[in-house]
C-alpha cells in the first residue's frame, strides 16, 4: 500500500520506524513541525473531549530512552537541513511553500512538561540544535499549563528562552464551567491555569492557543467568548505578554464522537472578537471533518 501524504487531518506520530520523533504538517506553524513525544505511554493529566490521541488501544512503548530520542531527532533534522527529508513519499504532495522546517515541538501523546526529566531533554535538544547550526529554528512547547509552576519546568523554560523557545499555552475557555466540560482536567482548577499562564508570560511573551468546537451541534456561546476575552485582558493587565492568540478548531478524529469542528466563519468571528475586545493579534486556523468521510 502506498504511503499516505501528510495533511492537516492526519498527524501520525510515526516516521521511519522512530519511536519518539515524528513530523507533521502543522496548520499553526505553516510548515513541517518535527515533534518530540515524551509521553509514549499516552498518559495525560487532562482528558480533553477533542483530544486526537487514540487511547482505546494500549501503548506500544512506555519508557523514554533519551539517547535514542536524540539520535532520531538528529537524523530528522539533518535530513530536513539538506532537503532529503522532503523527497520522501509522505512529503512529496505537501505544497512547496510548506515543505520547510518550521519548528521542533514538544507535543506528543500527553503533557510534555510532566516528563520527569523534561529540563534535561530540553537542554539536550537546544545543544543539538546549536551543533547542527540551526540557529533561529523555533523550539515550541505545547502545554496545558498545569505544571508551569514547577521549579524544574521553570528552569527548562529558561533554557528555551536562550534557544528560540516559545510557549504555546492552552486556554480553551473563559469560564470554569466550560473549562471543566471541554478539558476534563481531573481536579486542576481553572484559576491555576490562569495563574501559571500569567507567571510564565511575565517572564517572556507567550502564544495562546485556543481550540473551540461544536459539541452536539452547538459552538461556544457569546457569553463564553466574552469571558474568554476578559481572561486574556486580565493576563495583559497583570503584566503578562501575549505575542499571538491562535484560534483553531478540530481537524482530526476527537475522543468524543459528538465533537465537531466549527465552521470557518465561526472561527473567524471568534478571532475578530478577540482582536476587538483585547487589541491582541489573533489568527484563525480552520478545521476539518475528513475523518467522518
């Protein structure tokens, strides 16, 4: 069977038999994102209703072997640098403008900052990037912000600050009720998420990434989006710095079958409301329901 090409509706975390490092076509990075999976055991401290990770099947791997991870990352980055990666079958159909290395991202099958040696891996990835002379290549951490107050995580973010690092902080709600419904956070209060985002954004500018969805045919209410904008304003008024707000929706099969993507016009309307109510830059990233076809 011919290998399927990359698209926004397919984010397989596999590449060349690798166990920890993969490559996806990222809507938000607008190019090829090289992902690092520090949670191959599929354990996460949230249970978001839109999560794309298939937790109905057991993980094939539970441990992270850091030497193997770094060897995989070096191979992928080296091939991206010399262009040979993009001649492989899965990349050929990708639009030429997006057939480029956009970032290294700590994402994967769970919350990356929960990995016990997150700081050490961050330091090793930053050193590898420097050795490969990939200065300017962004290292993004996609996080639900639950653990940003841990001392070791703060130290890791400090390392990233010196290596083109960027925090993509999840904020999917304006109210506690909606946050509990969408993120299913297992006891982590919404106030902690907001506090951790504020503290992290006081230290460096952050990107806010917010997924809004239709649940049983209904998108978020106007009141919810108004409350969400107030949360953004509260972060800024508290001394936090937000460089960009990313408004996006579902593009791959979610954990809950009644979750569907918003229409493009709905995504645009939320982004426009953010710009009007906060003065922050906000971008739209559209979804897909191709998994239903």
